[in-house]
C-alpha cells in the first residue's frame, strides 16, 4: 500500500437509497505494530431514516444503526519480505478489539464476542467476520436497546475493515409502539442482511 491514506470505496447509491447518512470521516492511527503505525481512513454512516422516524414517533433521539468502512495504511510501508498473510491475524485481532471498545465508548455495556463466519466480498476477496452483542439502557423510556454487531477484516486491494451494528428487536417493540411507520418495523434479519450486504460491497 502507498504511504498516503485513502478512503475505502463504499456502495454510495445503496447507502443513500437505504437512508444512511455520512456522519464522520477520519484519518487516524488505529494501532501500532513493532515496526510501523497503522493509519485508518474511515467513513462512518448512521441510519438517519430510522433515527428520524423514532424521534418523530416517540420523541427518542437515538442512533439505532451504524456502519463504517476503513482502509489501512502502514507507515512506514511494510518491508518487501512481509506479506499480507503474515500480519492479517494481528490486524484482525486489533480491529475486533477496537470495535468492542467503540461500542463501549458509545455507552454500550455487556459487550461480548460471538461466533465467526467467512464470506466472500463482492470483489471476490475472502473476509472473516466476528459477531458482538451489547446493550444500552434507554433511561428516558425505561427500555434496553440490545444490538448485534459484525466486524469483517480482509486483504484485497489493501487491508479493509468494515463493520456495523443493529437492534436485535424491531424498533417498534423497543419503543412500545402499537402503530408506527414502516421505517421502524424492520426485523433483525432485515437489518442483518442489509449490513452484511454493505460489508461485502466495500472495496
């Protein structure tokens, strides 16, 4: 990879059509190896459609789902004798730890690591995914938001990390709404399928 950080390619039209909004772009050192620092260029998206519908229907301002994609750059670049396969396990472990920490920084508790899965990205690369679960108390309505998160790491045209999280129950149930707009009535399976599609589409 070059020494210049560049952002990963994401499925912009799919994100836009799905009601996702770019909420942040960052370039920062995400972790360090013995011989290099690892810089991540990250695009973070929030599900604005669900957030706005929940606010209008129940007065609850909450980011219900998020998705991000990161491209990694090594500074200085890796030595010629160090291939991607040699450091992929380290990158994967660091990315998973960072994802769990991000959930805690967002206020989630009971963060637990779950099962692993393998998928093939749309560009043909093999990615390994890890699940996480966590919960957040919504004190204003006396409810708990339980989420499932997925974080995937792979090497294609450079190292990529893609991840996100979603409620494990329909938002209507969490908010106790008998009659709500369809934006709030998606099933956890719908959320899961959309997130995995977004992860696979990252390049």
